[in-house]
């Protein structure tokens, strides 16, 4: 496996090193795209950012944990895993975010038992939110879930419009317009909150 520091320079190749069950012959074993060590490295590099994305968009830490684990299960069960291992870690991570985004969308379509506004907001690793974080959390809680997703993918993950379109399953031109609207909605909410506090 490649050194994570060279992640952007060359594509990552996952090799099989797991003991294979008797039902899988040698030809099939050579076709398997990822071993335990490769997955552990991918998980270590991608789980924290994925959880942060889900926690921010869902507004619920426990739900984010559940959706994150389900995302990895579906990622590993995907028929595209071999193709993704050839394309590299960036493509694999994008596909993982797409799975997570679809799981979020499915969750939002189900009837809720608890309103999003009552859910605890994610905080930094020390458990203490700064005044700016609390201000941002209050504004994000007032925004539409899709707007939170767009803003997180664009500014926390640094994804391009094309990458966001792939993750969220929409057209690139739509991402540009919706992201513009989300930024302006956030600015309006920040301004309105500041006026109320003044």
C-alpha cells in the first residue's frame, strides 16, 4: 500500500492479503480489491471527516455514527469496490460520501420521532464550543439540510462543484446555483441573529 503522504501524487492500490475461505478459489481471491490492512488505513483517514460531515448535516451525533458505519458497510459491499481501488483513494472517498449522502436523504424522508432542532449540536474534540462555533451552530440549525450538506462539502471538505454533484447526485450547474443560495441564506441568518442580539 502507498504511503498516505503521497495520496495526491499517485493512485492507491489495494492488495489482498486476507486468508481466503475454502469456497473462494485462487482466481477469485486475486480479484478481491481490498485487504484488512488497506481498509483499516482508508478508514483511519476517512472516518473522522465523514463523521463530521454527517454530524453537521444531521445535527445528531448518534445518528452520524450509525450512518457512518452503514456507509462503510455499503462501501465494502459495493460492486464498484474493485473499480474504486484502481481509481485511487480520492475516488473511493467521493463514492463513500455519496453513499453517506444517500443514507442521509433516506433518513430525512422517513417520519421523524424527534425534531432536528432538539438534537444536540456537534462540538469540537474538547467538548467546548467557542462563541463563533455556537453562533455558527445556531445558524446551521436554522438552515435546510441540503444547504448544510452543500456548505460542508464545499468549505469543510474542499470539494469542487463537480465532486459535490457526484456526491449528492445532481448536476454541476445546480450545485453552483444552490451553493450560491446557501451562502446567501447563511449570511442573512447570521445578520438577523446579530441584529436580534444587539
